[in-house]
């Protein structure tokens, strides 16, 4: 059984925080062939949850576009952005971040959608090819009141359409989402603030989050996507040497050592607790050849996978 996706986790967290059924949040008439889309009022969500992190960074499987009015901080691995009034923010599954409200006066909208909602055959675009969703980008845009109202009007149209009976409403909503994306791509990114003294701690924390969110492996068809120091550095938008330096100073190990130790830990569990063959375990842990996995495992444990299993 596949591990539940982050969009499921998102609704579970909303349900737990507000005390309502998950189904009360789901949009009407949504189905698998449509992909997933939903929109939320930030003021209502914030007032009901009072969470310190309105937008947690566990966004593995969905995208988010937010138009936020209020004083906030957005923290990436080693960069901090301050939003003093109005901000249009685009979140991609590629780049984790923390969202930290600085006051209780929060309003606006955010929408969440999966990549299959904007698949190429429906929109003519590939999400990850768009400049605004490129790894290394920090798409936070501080805009004036006039532009803010323009963006909010697009969100209101999406909200109104979502609850309409129009047969082709999701096609129209896709157009509104693309309008927001193109609006953002014409803007200049917000300048980062001076990184705070705990930037290294955030890099470490977000690295561990990226690593751990790949586990546990619950199906032979589930495969690790991030396996190398370079993979993690690119996802965190930091140089691989900087990531190594931070991890060496904070936890005494290099990026490669931390990744390797976690993969060995998972391999031991799969060898003892499942009936998968070694080839299936090797594949799920990102090894294209069984021999490579066996050599890796023996290097870390002095045993072959079969010897450890017996």
C-alpha cells in the first residue's frame, strides 16, 4: 500500500485543527480525471487554527499559490524573507519552507492543486518547466494594494466558480490558475533579508525533513527520489559544499554519510520485516543493480543482505 500523499496529510491536518470532517473541505464534483484543486480563505483558516505555521513545509505532492495580507516571514533553508504587508507566494513540492505569521491580522486566499490538475494535455504547459517553479527560485512577490486587489479578484473568481454548477468550471479554474502564474512571472522576486544566526539550523532541519519524508518504504514500487548530496543541495537551493559544511558542523557527519546511514537503517528493516526479495529492496532504495546494493550494504554492516536476513 502506498504511503498517503501530502495532499491527504494536508486535509488531515486541517480536519484535526478545526475539528471538522475531512470531507467538509473537499471541493464538489472533484474526481481523479480532473486532478485536485481547492481554495481557502486565509482569515477563516488562520482564525480557526491559530497555528504558528499556517503553511508547513511538507509539500511533497502538491503546489500552492497564496495571496497573503499581513506581516509574515518565509524561511527557506538558508534565506529569510520578510513580508510586511501584501505578498503573492508560489510554493512547489521541490523546495520546502517555513511560513511564520508575525501578527494575527492575516487575510487573503490560497489554493492548492496537484500536478495532474494542470497536466500538459489540459493546459499546454509543464509546471516544472515554468520559471516560477524552478529549483533555486524563491517566488515571493511583495506587491502594492492595487495589484493585491487584482490578484484577490482572481481568487474570488476561482472560489465562486468552484461552487457553481457550470459544467466546465474546472477548465475555467485552470485558466485562472495560469493567470496567477503568469502574473507572478512578470514580477520581480522579493529581496531576501539577512540570514539569521540560526540559518545553519534551518538547513539541517530542512535536510532531515527532506530525507525522512521519503520513509518508510511501504511498497516495492515506491522508490527514493533523493539519494545523493547533490540531489538534496539542489532541492534546498544551496551549494553542495555548503550543505556538507553545515551538516559536518551540526551533526558531525557529511551529507553522504547521513544519507547512507538512513538507507542502511531502512534496508535492515525491509530485510527483516518484509518478504520482498533483495532485488525489490534494492530497487526501492534507489539502486539500479542488486550488486551495487549488496556492496553498499556490506560496506556499512560487514554482512551481505542475505546473511543479515538469515
